[in-house]
């Protein structure tokens, strides 16, 4: 029987989106590659997930993913603005886009939490300002 408990962890750094694939030239050939910054961020996500999986089997069925994306408050803002942002009175519209953060998280969790990100059938996200930046991830198995 498979474990149907949710998997929850935090990626403790400023949220980053999945970078677009780049084209490099090797001799007379073009090759596609993922930017180093994206590879490093996805590695950090995978490490955080591996830490909580602790030998647990990969989830095989459909899953729901919940993200709470917390962006740091710009230092250039006034004390009043910062207080309003922390209170949730100012919406977070800072880059990266939430869908790019979701893509980075899903790709990083392939083979770590679930077999493939095609298993993600439902999801939700919230973007907020916060004193401590990070991405709070929760993966919920939906059925066997």
C-alpha cells in the first residue's frame, strides 16, 4: 500500500522561476541547455524534498500541489509600505510569475516525490510579501 500522507517542505530562498532553455553552439552544432541558475534552484528544491521523503516511495497516482510563494520586501520601500505589505494590504506583484515558479518546482520533483509532473492534476498558489522569502510546498496524493 502506498503512503497517502501529504509531503510538505520549504525551499528557503528567494523564489525563482524556470528559466527558458537556451541555445549554445558546439562546433557546427546547436544544442539546447537549461540555464545554470535554474539548474541550481531546481537542485535546491530537490534536496529539500529528498530531506522530507526519507526513503518514502514515489507517489504514483494523481497529486494536488499547493504553493505559498513568499517574496522579500524591497529595501527601497518606506516603513509604512513594508508594514502594509506584511499585513497583506499590498498584493505581491514581483517577478517571477507564479506559473514559472510552479514549473521549476514540478520539474525538480520529478523522480523525487512523484514519478513525473504529469501526475499533477490540481493545484493552488498564493503569492505574498514576507520577512523570510521562500516557497512552501505541499503535495497531496489524491488516490491510489
